[in-house]
């Protein structure tokens, strides 16, 4: 097998290489500031995360994660089964459902898929 020269900016790490493709990093001065909320989702909910009232000024992602928690509660699976099928730890699922941490898009899609849900983008109700 022919061995290729390492690309410019590659760092040798044993049998693998880490390649710097020149994309900006979050720490680069030209990058926009992080837009994720600083507080956990449950900070924006009065009462229990799954059933509580979302407070005014909460990030829109709070509603999505609360809806996910409600769907999981209705699911015919245990949290452990959902975690296994979504390839997550049970701890991660528990933290998402209690509002202790934010859900990223990949995790959201994986859990929705396990629950048989289809995510869709739609206009807001007016």
C-alpha cells in the first residue's frame, strides 16, 4: 500500500492524523460569540421541567426540549431502552429530560427517531 505524505498542518497521533483544514475555530477572534444559552433549560421553566410553565424570555429551544421530555414520558419504552436505541448513556437521557443540560440537534433527532417521531420545520402560529 502506498503511503501518502501527511497534508500540510497534519499532526501525527500514532496511526491516525489530525488534519487542520484551516476552518475557523470557536476561539478564533473572527468567530461570532456562542449563541447557546448559559443557563440550563430548567432555569427557564417554572415548576417541574416536563410539566412546568416556560417563563417569558426563555430561548425557543426550551419549548423543543420540553416537548421532547413530554414525548419520552408518553413513550412505551423505558429511559434505559431509549438511551440504548439512541446510542446515548442513560445519564445523558436523564439530564436532557430533567432540563439539566441542552440537547444538541443530533441527539434530538436520534431520540425522536427512537420514539417514531418526525421532526419538521414549520412557520410559527400567528
